[in-house]
C-alpha cells in the first residue's frame, strides 16, 4: 500500500542547532516533493519544492534533499530559532495528477531558547 | 488580493444537519482544492477544480459531500446529513495550475464540529 511517513513524535532541539526532519514514502513515484509549515489553527504555508531530478534545494536557512532511490526526503533548518517551532508537512505530487498533493502526517518541531 | 479566504472559520452543527462552506481563492488561480484535516494528521485530498470543472474526487468524498465552483471563481463545499465523523478542519487551497509542479496557497480553514 502507499504510505508517506513522517516522525509522529515531536522533535525538540535547542536554539541555534540544526533541525533535521525525515519524510519516507513507499509505492509512490513522485515527480515533485513539497514541504509546508503549519502553525496551530492555520492552513499550511509552502516552503520548498524539489523535483525528482534534483538532489538538493536551498532557501535561506532551509535545505531539502530528495533521494528517489531511498524514497526519502530530508528537511533541514539551520541555526534554528524558537519562531521555527511548528508542524512541518511533506507532500508528494505525482506527475499528471493535477498538482494534487498527498501529505504525510507531519512532524512537530519545538525549538527551545 | 490578500490570499485564500474561507467562511465560516468555525461551524458547530448537530448531527443530521446540512452545512455549506465557502472558499474564495486567489483571483488569478485557476485551480482550487479541498482538503480535510483531522487532529494530528496531514491534510487529505477531497476534490479539485480546474476553472469550473471538477476534475478529481477522492474516494473519501462520500455522496453526502458535494462541491461546486460555478463560475470558476469561489467554491462551495456542502455536507448533507452530517455525522460526528465529519468533524474536522476543511481546508481550501488554490494554485496557478502550472504544468511543472505547483505551490498551493491554503486558506485558514473551516473547523467543523458535529455534535
């Protein structure tokens, strides 16, 4: 069966450290993988998109990797800040699927000062 | 344009009642999506529109659910004969509908509680 797995346990890290979140998937062949941030009571906000032929994408303190052999994406936040505390969702987009997204369950990140 | 808006933000209803939610997408976006999200889970796709055409419906969308986008602008999602299991956050998103990967812009959601 198809699955997208993110660590359901909260990730607690100290301010200034690098946070690394994992997204694993099975029985999908995504053309694109996206990462979103969601704060409590709000809709998700787009962060980064990476294509199947890209290994790595960066944006400011964010970095995403995409390994289609391992069927895994890693999401890194460097120099983390308390304001980075939120739930982070990965989402797969299968080609020719109208940009429909299939989301993982999300990982809650808590950055402590 | 300030983004995707949804109305109402909260809805409490009794089991068996009908409810309707509205979504106003970003004006130049031709694709509109509905998702449902329960506590601790990621959003689950329900349906999407390309302009006014409803192109895909999830198997999650029972026949009690119907969605419309009559003029290719705003959309409504109606749930008939609500059940307690329908309690969730209903999210609307829109996108430009690019062929090569599309960032989706989400609204704040409508939180439905069925008593």
